[in-house]
C-alpha cells in the first residue's frame, strides 16, 4: 500500500510510531498528484515547497523527546488540499474565475489557520465551478475536473476537485464548501464521504461568499472517522464570523467511537425523496442502506416533507439574489484584475466584469438582479424567503418524529462531461435532494452506498445522504458510521 492511500487514522498511528515521516507521506501525495493530475485536473495549484516545509516542521515536533502521543495531534503532519474559493495567505486564490487569475490572498481563512495550528500540511488548491456555481466543475475557467473512476465523467460540483483528489488518493482529506450540495453531491459521484456541517458550525471567514445565508465550509474524506477528526479541528465559534454559533463542539471522534448500536433511534425516509421517477437502481440501493441501520437497531419510519418540491425554485431565486450582491465587489479595482483601459467607470466595469466572469456567473448575476429589482422583489425574492420558511418547518416537524433523515444524495451516478453543460435547468435539477438541508442550515453527510450500473460505461458510485437537526453532527456521524 502506498502511503498516500492511508486514512488519517492509519497515518496517525504510523506517524506516532515513527514508522513513517510526514515528509514521506507528503512526498507520496505529491507524487500521486504528479502522476495523475494531468488527466484528472483536480488541482489548480500545488505548493510543493510550502508543503514540504510544513511536513518537516511536523516531523520535528513528532521526533522531539517531549512529544506525547495523545488526542491533540489528530492532524499533525497530515497532508490535505483546499478548495480554491478559500483564502490561503501568500498563495493564489482564484475561485476558478478569470477575474481572480492573479489574486494572491493577503490572509488565510479561519479554517486554514486552524488546520495550520493543528499541524496539517497544505498541499495546494483544488478546482471548482467558478465561484462555486455549478454541479459538475465544468464551470471552472481553468477547465473541468475529471472523475477519477471514469475520466469521461464529471466529478460533481462545485467541490469537484476536492472530491476527485480524495477519491484518487492525492491527499488524505480535503476541504470544500457547500452552499446547495457542493460537498455532498461530488462526494456521492466520487465515492467518498462528504460532510456539510450546520450553518454556523464552522467559520466562513476567508471563504469567498457565494450565498452568505447558506454557505458552509466542510470536509471530504475517505472515512467517517477521518471526517470526525477534521471536524473536531475546524468547528467552533469565531469572533471574525458573527454567524458562527457559540455552542462548544463535541469531541466528535470520541463520540463516534463510543456507539455500538442504533437502538432507540428513528430514521425517517421522506416519500418525496423516493418518487417513482427516481432511478429504481438508486432507490433500491439507498433502501438497502436504510436496512443496514435497521439491523443495527434503528427503527425506519416513512414520512413526508411536503414542501420538498419547492426546494429547487426557492434555492435558484435566493442563491442568484445573494450572488448578485456578493459578486458586486469584483469590480477590477478593489478586487480582481483590470485587463482593459476604458473611457469611463461604467465602461470599465462592463469590460472587466464582461471578460472576468464566465457564462454561469453572469447568468446568476442577471437572475439575481432581476429577482431583487423594484417591482419583482415581492413576487420573487420575498416569496422565495416565505416558502423557505415552510421548507424549514417541514424539517422541524419531521424531527419531532425521527432523529435523522435518510435519502439518496443524487438522483443518479455521475454523468458525462459535456452531457448537460448547455442545459442550465437540467443542471440545476441535479441539486434536487441537497438544497433542502442547505436552505434550512442543517448538517448533512453523504456516505458511499456502493456502485450502480450506468448505461454507457462502468459502474459508478452513489451516496446515501443523512440529514440531522441543527448542531447534531455527532448523531449524524454516529449513524453514518453504521452505513460505512
Ligand atoms: N449545484 C449548486 C449550485 O450550482 C451547488 C452550489 C454550491 O453548493 N456551492 O448552486
């Protein structure tokens, strides 16, 4: 087994036993990137020098005579990759957009700082849909990422680079962001674990905002236990992000390892997520996963989330609205590179935003501006917010009956590159099962559910999604462990 194939838990033991060094582990990940990334294109930047320096520092700590092998070194010397919409001081941070082509981040996101303090080794930055707008990573200004399990297919999106990198063992874990499924859907398409924590559980400081009311930073990893370890190291309140929640995070890995069965737990299967239109193979596979939980002692309950069908329309009003506002800052002056001289300020914006943004970003800015404009605000944005409240209520009511919800993450396995890119509506429908938890700010995870046949290629992975009440990451991870 190559070192880059290890899980965090496995690598931790080997590092602490001094069987391997962080430098060796890091070199093995860098070698894998060199070997595969010309085909997969998961990385937008590889910082070999910075990574080896961080690895050497970790090795120094581990080999010191006063080093104690205890739980406080979860991530010391562990190599990871970070989605390129998250600021990394001194390194280019592009959001996969041309408008930030030469942008060097002047500070690091809080998550990156926390990982640095924990001694994790940042290998580089991963590809995404431009500004995280998309579900396939085809909207990157730097070209699409390919699914490592079938290079003709998408890895999902928008954290497609982060998912593909974990699936192809370029790193031990990666950091992504999820606004409306962008961690869970690519995790499902690439066969890895993807966790979107509760809104406010992890600081967004240093994440380039897409939809501030649903943006969450989260984790892509090889196992549930690894996910718990990373969450422990990035969760918690932050003075620099007023939307973080003050509750002290649990010791997730410890809580996950404690549980031996699911007796007394109720798992809800919402009928709206298992409609007859759903691919029967996907439906069957996900129901098999639910049976696993039953075997572990849980009770399965069928219930209804009647407002589910409004998830996509609501999401695609609210998201573009917030995007049109958040992306106003990329004007080529304060933010973003100015490429052309102009006659006046208006023309300057027109030229630079015209060149700098890709078609999907422009579509969303236009849709959002329209939805927020006088005369349409009440009919679109305000109405969408009202329906959002009903979607939240659906979940609140469901959690009076059950502890966790179980659904498919995606309606089908990864589709082919190019297959849907010219059809924005079909692409938006990819998010059918993932936007609900985002609109309600709930924690949700995608856990690999095995492979399903495809009509035009090899069998491909799909994921089971679990959704829990706000701040119940522990419960979510505990149930996820039984699916694994
Ligand atoms: N597919 C969703 C979208 O295009 C997901 C975005 C996200 O979570 N960043 O908006």
